[in-house]
């Protein structure tokens, strides 16, 4: 959960998650739909899929215990070098150093190294030095101390050098420019994209399909949607997608209002389009949810944002949707996840 997500955000999700899945056997046996429901809102849902698959492998192949062999640990879905090293050092007292962004920053400042974590030459240099430094008696405590030092003291912009236990040996501190280390990683340019969303209503329910588009959010239910370099291209791709998912639709009409949403490096301009299906449309890939279902359904944050918008914005002319669902705007606010 902590991958790409801040601790303060994770803690309540973590606590609720453990109440439902208190041990690895319960997690492995659960259907993924239930796991996705408890993960909903955290984003990066591939993490949840990997967690589920890893739990099943651990129960099925390793007797319900995380493997103590480094190479076997790396075979688990979602487990890379960082996770394997952290678990093996903390749980099994193996002298294997951990290298994450926080530890890399401490090392770069301690030795005044240029470069950044994603560079192979920097990573190899840091791993060799950490291997020489790590405690053989208590490697787990050493790794946790290094991570904690980077997270709470050796901060990216304003390091608290006055309380740092490594200050006497820190070359970056003695240079007077600790914030110059490590070298910032070049940022990926932001891509501007258009996303056309289909709003399909049947009685008191809305239509959803698995995934968003372009492989994003493949495990979550979303409104039918398509990306494009322009709004026109997005709508054209949406028409093709709807034809595949629903067979036939009689019209597609742009709704008032639009919104912006960011996903990783994508800055997305979202437009909504009301779609009417033909009476004989097979709807082979469609699942129908009521607004009430949104509180617990495994849907994306973008979907929640759109549901709130179409249910409360008078420009979308969906007061009919509220009435059909039997919910007032006030009730929608109270039920908002």
C-alpha cells in the first residue's frame, strides 16, 4: 500500500484491510472483487492484484510463509528487490541491505554522490557500500533505521541536519549544500490527453465495463471510455468501443460540463456523453450499478468523481437519475464514499 502512496493516506486503509483479511490464508481465499472493494480509493490497483496473487502462491507453494530464500521471494508477483530485501532482513535477520528512495538520499548526502536511484551505476555503488556497512547482528534494525532517517530527518528539501546522527561524517552537510544531493531524476513530460466517457442509464442504474482504456485500471469498473489526442478522436474511439461492448446504440450526445483528472503522467480533459442503447443491444461486457452501489463497488476515483458530478450538477440534467435511484442530493452527499 505504501508504494506511491503516503503513510497518512494508507493507515486507515491498512487497518480496515486487516480487519477483513486478518491473515494470509483469508486473503488468498477471498475473491479478488472483495479485495478490490477494500482497496478502492488507494489507486494503483495492480498492487492489489499482485498482493492477492502473491498470497495465493505463498499459501499454495510455501506453506503459508513468506519464503526465506531470496530468489524464491523474487518469484512472487509484485515482489521486487526492495520488498524481498526488506522482508528477509527484518523477518529472517538476513544481512541484506535495502535501497529505496529514502536510503538512496542518505547515502548520496553522506558521501556527496551525484546521480539518482534509478541510475544503474548509482544503485550498484550504493548497494556495495551498504553491504559493507550493514549490521550482521541486527540487519533489520539497520535497514529500518536508514529508511526512517531518510523519511524523517534527511528530507528532500529541508533536511534537519541539526539532529542527524550522521552529521559528523556527512560530506554534503560539510559542503554547505546538502539539498544538492542526490541529483534530481529527470521528470517524464506530462502528456495532455482527451477522454470521452459514456453515460448509459437504464432505469435507476448506470452501465460500467472493466478497465478504463489503454490498459489502465483493468481490474476496476469504469464508465465506458476512450482516449484520444483530440476530443474528436476520443469520441470516435468511444463509438467503436461501444459498438464492441454493447452491440448497438441509437445516439451519443455530449453533456454539459467537463472535468480534469490526472493519472500518472497524463493530464486528462474529460468530456461526458449521454448514450442510448438499442432495445436489442446484447451488452455482453456491461455491468449495471446503482448510485448506492458506488460506496462499496470496486470503481476508480475518476468514476466516483463523475458519479458525484452527474448526480449533483444541474447542467447535466440528471435529476431524473436521482429520482430513479430514490436519492436526494443531500442523501448522495451522505452516501459519498
